[in-house]
């Protein structure tokens, strides 16, 4: 099994007949495929065959028919059947195709679930990257463009983007084009994920700093955030903290259940350590009271100010 960050080195001076790109991050899977195509010297879609839900015969025909445009054809299979029966037949057929490898093709199977167990097929782990891996990627990406990024700055970018690699790539390129990657330029130019902004406010609340919490709240309102929007973000955050506190699920499982990014779960898990389950239950009760008041058109600012002070006093 090859980790995504090790893929570049693994491809050097090695020949592979087949890969299984698997994992829960579409950006990472897309980049892995791009690197494989580059390694195979395929520069455009003319040298790539994309097969959706193919049969074993479809795959065999695509792999064993030479390309008219390049020396090595890349055959990408998506939505392959994996259930017992038909899935087993396809895996056996793939193994036979790989046995016939003559250097003229590279078979790539892409899946979100676990890798296929096929003899001769190399698995590439494309799950979401850890925060340290994201920071390392930022430093390496900038270095390839002749820009030095301090690790502290890389950590700051990763945090603001909640380790969402699609956003990380966009934001670091923006900073490189700007010509400066410093804490000041990051603060000025990098758009903080809404989940991070709420996390920032929640940290101040958890630290019992009422004055600073109200300053952040008023700053968010002044920047265009609505009272209802902020209420919803805060409520979802505290609800997530409560579930994390009382559950034994992994960050990936919780992210899927709650409909958020895995990076948001990691931030929330750190925050959950500051509370006991009963305190979080009382926090949710405070949100229920505030919600009822907002629905009866009580002054929005008064309701939110009271809610924040109640959360500070937990």
C-alpha cells in the first residue's frame, strides 16, 4: 500500500500494471490519478479510457487494445461491482488481465471504500490527510514554486481551511501569487472556513472570557453574518460537541453522520475535552430557549447576547 504523499517517489524508476485508488477525499484521489497519468506520460484525455460500472470484458478490451495516441494507455474504472458473486468474478478477471501486462496499459480502479484485493494491483491510500500532512504538503508545494513557507504559517493555513485540500490548494496559491506568505498575509487574505470562525468564538466562550466573546460576536454581525445564521452555526457546533463527547465513533464516521468535514470533527474533539456531558446538555437547553425566543420575534441581538453569556457561565 502506498500513501498519497509517498506516491511521487514510489513511481520513480518503478513499473506498475495496476493501481487501486481508494479513500474518502475526492481531491486526493483526483491528484493521485493525475500523478499516475503524468508517470505514464499521458498528457491529455486521448490516452485515457474512462469506464463507468464496466463488465470484466469491457475492462479486458480497454486494457488489451493498444492506444493510437501514446505508448501506454491508462484505463480508469469507476463504480466497479464489489459484492460477492459478480465482484469476485471481476477481481479474478482483473488478476488475469494484470498477468498479461506488457507495458502498454496501466489499469486504475477508483473507489471510496476499501481497496480491491487483486494480485498485482497496488493500493494507493487517498483518505483525508492529517493536519500535519496537510501542513507538510503546503511547505512542499510552495517550495516547488521557489517560495519558503514556515511550518507555523502552513499550520495556520491548514487550520483556517479545516484541512480541506481543495481549499488549501486554492489559498496557498493565492498567497504565492500575492508574493508573501506570512501570518499577517494569511490573516488578511485567507478566507476562514465558517466552521473555524465558530470554533474560534466557541474557544473564547469555553475560556469564560465574556468580554472577548461578545467582541467576536459583534464583529461577526458587523461583517455581515446574520443573527439567525450565527445561531445556527453555534447550535450545530455545540450539538456536534455533545455527540462527540458521548459517542465512540471515529472522526470519519462522525463527519459522515453529521454532514461536516473530518477536519471540523478534529477541531471539535479538542474542544469537547473542556466540557462534561451534563454541561453540554445544559448548553443545548439554552439553545432551545433561545430558538423559541427568536421564533417569537424577540430582539435578535438581545437573544444572542443572553445566549452567549449563558454559555460562558456553564
